C-alpha cells in the first residue's frame, strides 16, 4: 500500500527538522563539497556530520560520490536548492511581518 502524499511530505519535513542538516544543505547549495570542507565550515565532530549526511542521503536530498579516497557530496537536484531559497523567502516575509508588528507596538507605548 503506497504512503499517502501528506505522510511523505511530513517525513521530508521531519528530515529537514535538524539545524545541522539545514546547514549542510545551505553549503551544498553553493556547489559540491568534500567531507573535509563541510567539517571545516560547520565545525562539528566527524561522526555527527556523517550521521546527518546519511539521513540526507537516505531521504534522497543529497548524493555522494568517491573521488579517490575523498567523498564528495552534492544536492540531489535543483529542486532541493529551490526549496532552500523558498524557505529563506518565507522566513524573510515572516520576520518582516514581525518587525512591522514590533514597530507598531513600540509606537503605541
């Protein structure tokens, strides 16, 4: 029996529910990165990064390839990058609305 679409979407959003995974996706939006580059940019323990990369790989959001002894990660497709840009636009709008509300509150006190 196939999984309902809403359930599949919930699983995708659950995958995105970890700050380290979001940071990895942001970095990969810039282009493919070696694991050592990700480690340097994120400053996290290697086993923790490896675990989060595995989650992203299983979800189909990133792919990995070997380049000699180095593993290189990249986004699985342009849609992942677009999803990250959409999230930024949504947050920008939400924060702008909150800023406007704060300004309105400050004027009435």
